[in-house]
C-alpha cells in the first residue's frame, strides 16, 4: 500500500510541476501584454496568473510535507497537513486577487479619467464598501 501511495504522490507532484511551469509562462506572456497595451483587464489577468503560480508553490510544499513518514509526534503520518497548505493557497489566491483589484480601482479613481465629478463620490463609496 505504501508503494501505491508513493506513486500517487509522485503523479501529483508531476502534475503540480507541470501546472507551475505553465502558469509561469502564461504569467510572463500576460505581463508583457499588459505592459505593451496598458490594458487594466490584461494586468488583472497577469496578476491572477502570478497568484496561480504562487498557489502551485504552496501545493508543492504540501505534497512534500505530506509524504513524511509517521513519527512519535505524528503516529498517523503527516498526510492531513496537505489540507492546511491547500487552505493557505486558497486564502493567498483570494487575498492577492483582492489586493490587485482594490489597488487598480483606487488608481483608476485617482486618475483624471473620471468624467463626472459628481460620480466620483459614488465610485469611492463603492470602493470603500467593497473593502
């Protein structure tokens, strides 16, 4: 049974490594596109791809730590630790996305591109409520 578990863990690590490499390439491409075009939506997509890349790092750590054998302090092993790292990855992804969204929203509202001066207060109230 240990060999079967190890084979599944190796496959999981391979999958995460492939996803990591793919996310890095996609993030680089989107970052270049955002810089060249100045598009806010492409910038948000680039940030999302970088957050996904960070997420893969958490999952690699989870796979490695969950494979440790049982010891005196953890007689049932460390397999459940993967859930903690998955939670940290999810929270990190959420926080990174929220931070980029709020930052970009504040930048857009601070720019002189607000066409309606009476609308500015409404926009700022929306940003404040979303935080």
